[in-house]
């Protein structure tokens, strides 16, 4: 126990020393369709570390809730990623996230199922000032299990389910 606590303290000190390369942020999605009686929301805080201008490592913690005509589903995912920035100028950065998400989906009055994905998500970051950036991600290319559908699926998906807007604050 003492060794684990010491390891955590050392990691926090190392992060604090190199804080200028750390970013935090996330996204929030809310959707209501009164005609179809559906409501959904997703909260996805994010933290990452910039190794240099091209490579970063980060993770999202994703919680989502969906209500569809009396049926509800809740999902929790941890999604670590490696980010490759392939174009950058003073205001805009284009990137690709290689992600592998693992989590659980619980349907009301039903079983909890394991879910996951592995693939690539493209995105854009627009720098608003020295610390804040607006971030958008759209689409997914890869493999999914029990995410947005039951069972296995793979391919390229460009839908509103794979669109997210958020921000980053760089220290």
C-alpha cells in the first residue's frame, strides 16, 4: 500500500513539473427529439499529454444516457488514445486519434453487456488563445462491439452519433 501511494505521489510530482504539456477538456452532447420521445446526453471529460507538436497521449472517460420511448440505457467507457497531428499552423491543428475504448452498457430491466471499440477518429482543434482550443471530432473508422448497435460492427461511420464538440485547456 505504501509503495502504491509513493508511486502515485511521484507520478503527480512528475506531472506538475511538466504541466505545460498537459491539457484537460472534454465534450458535452445533449439531444431531445420530442416527436420520437427520445432524449440522450453524453459527458466526456478528457486529459492528455503532448510529447511534442506531432504526438500526444490521452484518455476520455465517457458517460452516456439514452431514453427512447420508455426504454433507458446507460453506458460508461474509458477510451485511451494516441493522437497524431498531421497539420498545424498558428490557429488550426488537424489530427487523428487512434483509440481503443472499453466499457459497459446497462439497459433498464436488462443485462449489463461489455462494449468496446478500436479504430481511428479524425478531428480539428482551433486555437482561441494561448490556453484554450475548440475541438471537434467527426466519424469513426474501425471495429465496434455493442456501441450504438447490438453485436459486432466494423467500417466507416459518419453520423451524428460520432460528432462531438469540446474544448481543451493547455497548461
